[in-house]
């Protein structure tokens, strides 16, 4: 064991070994540094481009959702005129005529704008309150998940809420299965008595929002979903989503893009690092393959160059050992090639 350091000293005392180590250190260290920097920069650029592409798709969905919500707002505004006429008729014949016209308009709006359903709530004494197709008594509002604060002081603004398991009359829709819906409600209260005079709700099927999310993000590792202002997930590209809004922004190894929509809800997209790394594997493999090829080639070239230089030193050293002052000049043809011009000789 004591001889090991001594053997190392002998080995590294050779000129060729020192030259080879110098070449390796001066070449491999910069090559490794350049490779590491290239990997880091390439990884960052690729990550930013993947995130930018995903966020771009996200923004396109936001525009689509915003336009759909605005369309519902405009439809609700248009219904306001029909409700005014319906609530301001006194003669029975006129009541029936206006009720029929309103029902026709509701059906027209539903089909034209592809709404899932429209319900109108009237005072119990109104002639149309027991129609039970489009018109229902005001007391039925208790069966819906309208926020209590909004119900107590509705004002004139729209009330958005999530209504799961909505059943639609068979005459309106042939589907017997309850449907999860997005609801837009308008309520009018008497300013003096604070009694609700009428209300109406427009419904959209949540599947209308889940399908674009699924088509925009087919990769199951990306989770994109629509969330109410209370953190309730109502539509998404992953059926297993059950997290709340407060937990989405604190998850590790995930980049979250959160957009607030005009109705106060949120569109959240979670992009895990695993998805990003998966999409830049080709780039990483290319860099690693380049380094793995470059390193052996570089070492081989260094070995050949150091061998060529060290061989001249070895020959010169051997010649000086053989040279004696009291002997005639000895020709050493192996030091120089007869085919080369003297001007091309180096110092050795």
C-alpha cells in the first residue's frame, strides 16, 4: 500500500502524462461546462415554449367560455321585455295570449342558443304559475342552489350558480336522466315590499364545457377545469377531479394557470412537471448523445496529439543519453524525416 503513492508519482513524472492531463483538463472541463449550460438553457427555453403553448390553448378556451356566458347574459336581457309584458296584463284573454307568446319565445331562445332549459317563476296567483313546462310558482325557487345572499338581495345583476341533477319535463327534453347544469338567474323584487315578483333561470349543460376542455388537453396529465367562486368543480377534462380551489395553487411540481372569468368563476389549468419533462426528452437525449459522442472523440484526439509530441521528447531524450562528448558526431536520422524541409522543423 505504501508503494501506491510512489507509483503515482513515477507515472505522473513522465512528460507525456503531464501533457495528456493538461490537454484533458483544458478540454473536458470546458466541454462539460458548455454541455451543462446548454442543457440548462435548452431545458428552460423548451419549458417556456411548452408552457406558452398550453397557456395559449387555455386563453382560447377562456375566450370561448366568455362568449358563451355573454350570450346567456344577452338572452337573459332579451327575456326581460317578455317578463315585463307578462306581469303587466290584466285581462284574462290578454294574459293567455301573452303567456303563449312568452312560451314561444322561451322555446325559440332555448333552441336558437342551444340552452339546456329555461324556467320562469311567477306568483302563485298568476295564471301561468301552474303550467309546469316553462312556468312554475315562485315557491319552487327553494329547490335550486341559488346563493342565499343573492336571493335575499338580488338587485338587477345576474346570479350564477351550479345546479346538479336538474330534471327537465319530458315534453321539453326526451332525456330522462338528471343533468348537471350551469345556471344564470335573474330575480326582480318589489322595491317597497321586498317580495319577489318573478324570476327566471337559464341553464347550460356542463358537458358543453367539459368537451372543449377534453379536446384542448387530451393528455391526461394536464388537468383543466371550470370552478365556481366557492371552489366547486363543475366541468373538466378529468372525471376524477375532486379538489377545491384552495388546494390547486399549492400543489408541488405543478404549474397552475388561473383565469378569472367575467361571471366571477375561474378556469384553472394544472401543468405538471412530468408533462413538460416528457415533451423535452428528445432534446435532453440529443444533448446527452452529443456529449457521449464528443467526449470519446475528444479523448482520442488528445491521446494521439500528446503521443506525437511526447514521442519527439522521448527520442530527443534517448539521443542525449547516447551522446558522448569524446565521440564523433552521431547521425540520428529518427529525429527528423528526410522528406521534410528544415524550415518546417519545430524547436525539438
